[in-house]
């Protein structure tokens, strides 16, 4: 079962968190299910990039990004 580690963030997750997720569940959906409120202004329609995250470890275990995701990440801040 995938384990997601959220580093402390003063607004989103002040204490940090370590959660388990089912394979195939997006990082956003896994976070929201555990009350970690990652902003997602477009309601998960891949239109705004507000929910992007930085993966520091385990990147190779992720599914390949879609063309829509790549296009949106080109516009993301940070």
C-alpha cells in the first residue's frame, strides 16, 4: 500500500502527516480523504494547477503524467 508523507506546512498541514493510500488513488484524493486541504480551485478538472505538489521521494513509482497534466504544469507557479 502506498505511503504518502506530507511535510509540515503552516496552513495545509501544520504537523505534517503520514498516510496510507490505495494504489491508483491520486495524491489529491488521498490527501482530501484524510482532511489535508490541498487547494483545488477547479474541482479536479485539470484546469488550474492549484493542487500541484512537489514529490521529493518515490517519483519513479508514480504513473506517467498525462498530456493535460504536462500542459498545466508548464503554467504552474513554483
